[in-house]
């Protein structure tokens, strides 16, 4: 492990300039860039553009379900891909669909979850949503890309502020532990930016799944206020 980390550190120090942020991906496509480019990439994946009452979206199949796909932007940069089931279901079947999605994400090594979101058989969804205003959602995080993380200029500068190149190449056990803590902290920071979640939505007593692939780097943070 120590040798692996050192190899990565040496590669990192050889990189010149800033690397792009490690952002959420949808079907392998970074949730980033301009809307027109994202639209073309989704079309290349088999989705077809639609426009109803002035609202633009794409239609296609995702994970075995027919969905409508919406592209959200902030300051002209893509910050979210939202998918909505085309077909609605009754309460019993939406609970099955929700739990199946939870299991699929939990079993996917590309994701990390911090809680158990499975719904019990006795959960009364309609009562919970209408009376208790309960939100049924599950949250997951895409595993950070370590190779890309190691190329980030801010990480490189953090190491160089604390250690010399020679110390990084031949660290003592104490220096090695400090470097490892920094990497873990940065990985956790990136993890929270690669956010994927879904919820049960309702319309006229029928239910469907809405799913979100969010790029937190491009979300509004008050810079325009």
C-alpha cells in the first residue's frame, strides 16, 4: 500500500497545471459542460429529443425503464441530469421498484451509501406522503476517481507546502501518515460532490421514480447574489 501511494504521489508531482474536477457521471458522461453538448452526447446514447408546450427533454430507456431526461444548468454549465419514469405505478409496485433500485445501487461498486433506504412491507407510502409530508428518497455517492484526484493542483500544492520533493519520495512513517490523512480528507470532500439520488414522486394518486445525477461543483452557491 505504501509503495502504491508513493508511486501515485510521484505521478502527481510530475503533472503540470490543474486537472479537471472529478464530477458525477451519467452513463459515463461527465455531468458538466454546455447544455447543447450534453444533449448531443445523450442523443448518441440513444435518447431522442422532444418538446412539449415549450419544455425540452429527451426520451429513452434507462436501467430497464422508459424515462424522460431533463438537463439543468447554472450559469450556462450543466449541473444536473434529472430522469422521470414515463410509466406510473400503484403503491405496491412503486415500493418494489424503489427497493430494487436501492439494492442495485448498494451492489454497484461504483457507489457508496451511508444509510439503509429499503422500505418495509408495512410502510404506508400514501399516508406518509399526504399526512406526514414524508419524502421517500435514497442517496448515493459515486466513488472518487483516485487517478484524477492525484492530479489536482491543490493537492500537489498542499504536499509541497508541507514537505520537500525528497521527503515525498522517501517519507518517514510520520510523514507517510500525514500524506495519507490528507488524501483521505480530499477523497471524502470529492465524494460529497458526486451525488446521485432518487425519490418517489406522486401525481393523481399514482407514483413514479425521479432520479438526479448532480454536479455539486456547478450548483449555485450564492455567487450571483
